[in-house]
């Protein structure tokens, strides 16, 4: 129970666990006593002193009673402990998964999570059961050994000769199998990930033609898994067998010593037989020790993996405030009022009053980014001193080339990552001073690559606000034109959307995401607009829904549709990790800078037609292309 | 799409046969291992027997052949050790080989299923069957037999010996062990009721954790109290199911264990033994045999109990494996009968019908011809069958009526690899594989030169982005290449360009997932269109106004066909769709191409007006 395993014991379970372990230990000792008593009993019996032997039956009876009590008590106790432990681990893992910086999920470590959850947690919690066997395998022989030495030190010594051999075997086994086991685990994880990819990328793989080549990576992973599994089998054998061999040496030593002592009249035959029986009884549980040692090692590495996940540094949270959630609005409002004075001409004049009201009526929560710098781990700096004021209650459109950091800006506002330098303030408060719950309660998102959960459409909309009434959910769905999607699904509202929402088209997913955000009804909306994925008949309707989402809310939109850009109160153009232009559509066009160039490019794209190559498509519109 | 299998009831018998067949390659090794292990178990009784004999002789005052007996014991034990090691090695290796074999078979089967089977996301399920279920199964198949053989042979010898030594005492010992064993065998039956729930809970947990990892951005954004609701629920159910399964046999198991705990066994046998010796019935030295052999007897039977347990969980695992192996694969043409598409490479849709396995029709007879080098657009409302039609041409599934022909040959008569040498597609959100960007682009043409790969990337407007990655084209997806959805899409376009298929199926929504490089992608697509047959699922109608042919689908039927202007003039469904779209997207309807400040101002005015209209529309 050392190392990572110890750290994983839930604090509330510490005391019960200690009581449980104490009980196990008591039971293990009592079993040792039962065997110990057997020595004088057998000696008396073999010598023909039946009455003396009968007296020794009484402590044996006592040990048996202890055994019955222990099995009754320990059974329910161990189940309760291991279940509580698993619950606690799942809760902690569940909480941790959501506090990890998003960047962590891009790293290879994330691939191990399914294995960790399905196998490692159960393994760690099974320590409770293992402890019973393990303590039994240690304490019972130890108790027997005490009796053995008390009766005859020579026999005791002979049987103890095994201990160093067994220990050596255990150490050797550990060294040999640890690496093989780690390799096997890694190979299994890798093969699992390849499988998920293989199943998920089937169309791509088949389109690539050579079906055999498409499978090569998976086959290689499976072959590696196989090879490491075989290697692990072989690597774990010496440890196991050396242990066995050690035990047999011990038995040999015990038997030969006994026989030698008896044949040389150093020890009466009755006593000799009784003590050899005792010695064998002592050695028997040690056999199990070898296997248990391997099991414990497996558990330790499981524990290390879980510990590794739980100790990934989350984004630091501010120290909790006793007021809890109720404080959030007051906090935002209070600081926000002060801020209203500080900010320059960004439409915050009415915000101070708005923030006076508690709750979401605080229609004016603005967002400021000040001199923000940011780089993804091991990546180049994406934002290089970006400053942007997103006025409350208005729509700000972000425009810029792919990779200019538009999505990063929204992620920093939502604090999926922390800025490298500078500050992000929501309602005037540094996001790092807000508990993540407080911050997120004020935000609604519409991601571009919407991920839906494998539930019903309704579940997915309600996900934005679990407290929403059925009516609110339906209303949000109607406003985002999700009802039209639902109408064509085989089971209507009860239809499942598939893993990741794959049974819906991209546009339909986006509509569900808009409904989700509407249902959420948060004062700030971060919108990564999709393009070209809505079917014609609903495109206008979705625009209406988006417009509705924008009323009385602070909206930051990564705009892709030209009319969204034009419609925004403020357009910010990103380039080189900074805001290079800011203003209304007309202002920016007049400036004839980045934005004007962008507009011309996009306008050319908007007029583009797909046609078979021969048609002089572009040549028709030189004015458009040239601007 | 059709994921339903045949009725499960009729499969049980087949399943048993299937498993026997699956096991065949390792059967010999497993049988030999079982024999060796049984022999080893028999030899394990040696120390007790020898010790009793030595005791008997010493107590009689004779030292005759005591040493010989001692050496015999040691020799037999060593033989046991060798047998045991050999059995263990043999069965473990057979185990690993069987698991590998099954995984290969399963992945082979996956490769033969129609692509429609993969729609809706099955990766969690696949992982759970191929990894977890196989692990469960191979253990039950390969280990159980050897362990079982030992568990039968060992106790049989012990019981026989004890009966021979002192039958009343033996009977009492057997009674204790039999009581405990019967309790625990009954429990196994009861536990079987819980395995369904356990299996369901385990599958759900796997799916939930995969979803949590993949949907983490959404979860972070929306989840209340920092919890992932599905994960939380799945984990709770998993623990609850397990706890309930265990709780059922909590008390009986306690009783069984206590009955055969060493202290109890030693107490009962010695108490009775002392009485019997006192009554002059038994020889004192007989008790030595019971003290040594009686205690371990129950533990030796454990594999019998576990085997039952393993068999139950293995049955469910086997059920899922066999179900996957039994999914009807897409009909593959026999190599000898495969035909190559002829020339010209015309795509012919001949009264194409398609319905789901439940009979729900999606396409009800669509006929059209896609002449080589032309652009055909599919247009229609959601659910009209556009995607299904395109997917049928890409042979994600087979038509349930009519035929699709490529170069006058039915798709079903063309070898799959041959088909995809002619037909490429960009229909779904593209998936990049966890390998280098270069390999991703050259997936279909691994031998492509670097120049060709770079040229394809340039044409797909992704070359610069790739070069900015830490290792350029050698960056590995998921390791040091983190691409946005749109960027991944452009890599997929580069892949399609390089694959150079004469027929290309395209979903406009998929192709234009990255609006920031839309113009660049358009150039790429224009290049793609050169000399190729294009079938485009169109959403923005103005992009296809120059298409050679527009097919308008509604409720699985082809309702109109023709060129843009003709269809507008006809004033039918297409004209209605066109009108609806023009209303919705003012920025694209402007006919004046010149962009000036004045025009922009006008646009702003127009948009303001539209916003108002939208506001009304939203409250409708």
C-alpha cells in the first residue's frame, strides 16, 4: 500500500480501511495460531496422549470461531470499501477530465483514458480484496514461524531457508516482468487506438484502394500487441518458477532436516512429524505470495497511470468563496460597475446600469483582451500581444486567415487555456479570478465542428441547460429550426444522433448547437460560424435564429458568411497574432487595407461556380476577381 | 444504416460450433498443456503421502528406507515443477496466439463490411469487442481447460488417498468441502443473471469515456458542475451493477469460505480425529494426512468454480464476437468473375432503389446518366436522398433495387480496390490517420514522389500550413500535427487530388468546411473538375448554376432534371428552392460585382433591413 496506490485512497475511506486492515491482520494471525496449536496437538496424539491432545482442540475451536466472524464481517466490509473506492475514483477522474487543459487532449496521453477507466480503476479498487489474501499470505506464515521456532529452532531455520530464495525470485520476477508488462500495456493501448481509427476511418481507408495497405498499421499494432503479450508470458515465467523452486528447496530442507534429526535421535519421531507438518503449513501460503506479488505490481502500475492523470496540472482555480454560486453574479456585477468607467468608448455606457440587476438581465457583460500572448504547448506563439474590446450587447466579428488565432481567442475567453501573458477579462474580471463554473455559466458556445453526444436530439439541446423545461427545449429547437430535422428522423424526438452526432449532417449538427445555445440563454455567446453546410430551405431560418441569439447578448462570432460580417457592429481583423484592423464594414472597406483585400477575395469566392473545366468560368468575371 | 443482425436465438448452437472452430488452431497445445497440468496436480500430493509413510515407519521404530522415501518425494516434486512450468508456458503462449488470431479475424471481417455499417459511430463498440471481449474469451478458452484438468485430477487423487487412509474422517472432510463448493456453484448460477447488466454497463462506460474525450470542448463549455453527465452516469451504473452482482452472494460466500477456512477444517478434522483415535478406531498418524491435505482441498477446486464463471462471461463475449463475425459482409465479387469498368467511364443510375433493412425506403427509383467529364449536381431538401445516392455510387451500401453501372459494368461486379481506383469521394467529414501528413496525402499512392505530394497539397491550399508544422510533411497527426477541421479537409482534398480518380463524388458542405481558404479550395476543385466526372451534393445553388446537369430529388424520387436556366424557367421545385435561397442570403444575391464603399454601405443598409425581418421570422 505504498507509492501511487496510497495516494489514491479516498480520504473519507482512510479510517474504515485501517479498521478493515486491522481486522484482516487479526484473522490472519488467528489462522497462524490454529496451525501453531496443531504442533503440540499432533505431538501428543502421536505419542498416545489422547487426553492432552483433546485439550489442545479448545484453542483450535476458538480460532475457528474467529474465522467465522471474520468471513462474515470482512465480506460486506471489503465490498463496501472497494465500491466506495471505485465511486471515488470515477468521480475524481470525471472531474479531472473536465478540468484538464484542452491541450492535454491533443497529447498521446489522452489515448490511454479509455483503458484507464475500464480496466485500471477496477484493478486499483480490487486492492481491498487483494489485501486480504496478501496479509494472509504474510502474517499467517509469520505467526506459524513463531510457533516453529518456539518448538525447535533447527526445523524453524531449515524452513526459513526458503524465504531469501522466494524473495530473490520475487525481485527477479519483478525486474523481468515490469518492462515486459509495460510494453504489453502500451501495445494494447496502441492497438486499441488503432482499432478506433480503423473503424472510424473505414471510408478513407477503402478509398485509398489497397485494402491490405489500409490495414497495415492496424495489423502492425496487433502484431506488436501479440509479440509483447508473448514476451510478457515468457518474462513473467522465471519469477513465477523461481518462486516455486524456492518453495521446493524449502520443503526439501525441511524434510531432510527432520529426517536427519529423527534418524540421529535428536528429535522424537512424533515431534518431528508434527513440526514438519507445521513447516509445510507455513510454506503453503508463500506459494500464493508469488502470484499476489505479481498482482500487486499490476495494481501499482494501474495506480500510477491513474495518479498520472489525476495529477496533470489543471488550470489554476481561484480560492473558493464561501458564498458559492450566488456570489457569481454579484461579483461580476460589482466589478463590472467599476469597470464601466474605465473602458473607453466601447458602448459600455449603458452597461453599468445593466449590471446592477442580478442575473442574466445583466445584458451588458463585455469582454476585453489586453495584450494577450499565447502559444500552444510546444507550438509557435499564435497570439502576439492581441488587444480587443468586445462591447457588451453587441456583435463583434472576428475575421482572418486560417490559423490566425480566431478560435484561440474564443478558447481563451472560455478559459480552455490560460494566456501566456496579458489578461482576458469578462465583465471586467480576470477570468483567472473566476471559478470555472462561474465563468462558463455566462457563456454559450456554438462550435464549428460541433460534437453531439450519442443521445436524442432533445438530450443534446437540454445539455446546454439541464434545468430547462420541456417547453423551453422545444422552443429553442423550433427557433433553431431543429424541429425540421426532427421531423425527418425515424423516431422523431426520441431518435438518437449517433456517436459524435454522425447520423446528422454538419448543418443539422450546427442547428442543434444553436438550439443548445438558445436553451442556455447566457449573456455572452461565442460563435464559430459554419458555412455552406445548411441546406437551402433552412439557411434563412437559421440566420434568423442566429440573429435572435444575438439580440441583447454580447456576441463574438468567428464569421465566415459575408452577411454575418457585414451585419456585425464591429469587425476585428486578425493577422500575425494581433488585431490589425477594427471598425465597421464601411469604415474598413474605405481604409482599403487587410479587410478590403479579404472582402474582395471572399466576394470572388461567393460568385464561384462549379462547372466542367472547358467552360471559361472565371474569365467571365474579371471585375469580380480583380475587385 | 442497417446494423441489425439475424435473430439471436438461432445462433447459440452455431456459436458453440464457431467457438470450437475458432479454438482449433491452438487446440492441440491446450490439450497437451491440460494433460501436463493434471499430472502436475497429481504429483502435488507427494509430500503428504511420503511424510505420512516416513512417520509410520519412524513411529514403528524402523529407519528402513526413510531416506529413500525422502529422496523420492523430492524427485517427484521436481518432476511436478517441470510439468507445471511446461504446461503454463504452453497454455499461456497458446492463449496469446489465440487472441491474436481472433483479432486478425475480426479486423478482417470489419474490412469486408459495407461502409454503411460504420455510419453512426461504432468505434467504441469495435474496440470493446476486439480488445476486451477477445481478452475475456481467450482466457476462458485457453486457460480454463488446463486449470480445470488440474482441478479435477488433483482433488480426485487427494480424496482417493484420504478415503484409503481413513474413510470416516475422509467423509467428514469431503462433506465440509462439498458444502462450501455447492454454495459457491449455486452462486455462480445466480451471478449469471447479472452478467447482462454488467456487460451493458461496461459497453456504455467505454462509449461514454470515448465520447467524453472526443467531445471535451463541448463538455467543458456546457457541462454543469464540471461533470460529464454521461460519463458520471455510466460510471455510477457500472459500479452499481458490479456492486449488486457481488452483493447477491456476499453472505453465502462468507459462509462457504468460513466452512473451509483452514482453522475450521483443522478444528473439525482434529477434533473428530482425536475422538476416533481415543475410540481406537483410527491410527494417530492418519491425522497427519488430513492436517496436510484437508486444508488445501477446497482451494484446489477453485478453478472449477472459476471455469463456470469464466464460461458465463465468455459466452457473452463470444456472443458479441460471433455477432460481429456474423454481420453480413458486403457481397464481394469472386476474383475470377470480376470485371473491369469499360470505356467510356459513364456512371449510369438505372432505376436505383434503396431502403433500410426495416423497409423504410430512401430512394424509390432514380435513373440518370453521368457522362464522362461532366458536372452533375444533386439538389433537394434534407432527407431527399442526396447523400444516400452519392454513397451508393461510392458503394457504401448496395442498391436494394435497380443497378448502378460504371463503364457499363455493375458496381457489384467490380473488385472493390478496382472500383476505388476509378471513384473517389469527399462525402463525410474527413478523418486523418495517426501517421505523417505525407502518408495521409499519399494514402492511395504510397509510391508518390515528394513533388507530387507537395503539388497536391499546394493545389489544395494546405502546403504552406503543412510546412509551418514542426516537422513539415513528416509531422504526425495527433502528435505534432494538430489541424483544424477545415485544414484536415484540405489534406483530404489533397489526398483525393493525388489519388487522381476519374470519377469524384463531392459533398459541397464537406469540401467547403474551411471558408477562410474557400477561394483557394475552389481553385483546387476547379482543377479537380478538369476532365473528371463530378457528382456534387450541392447546398448553395449558385455554385452549380453552370453544372451540366442538375438532378432535383425529393422524397427519394427524381422530380426534375436539367440545366439551371431551364429549371428556373420551368418554375418547379428547383425554382422554388432557388427563390428560397435567394431570400435567405442577401450577400450572395447582389448582382453588381463591383465592390465599392458605396456598395458596401448599401449592403449594410440591406442587412439591417434583413435583420429586422429575421427578428420577425424568429418569433413566428
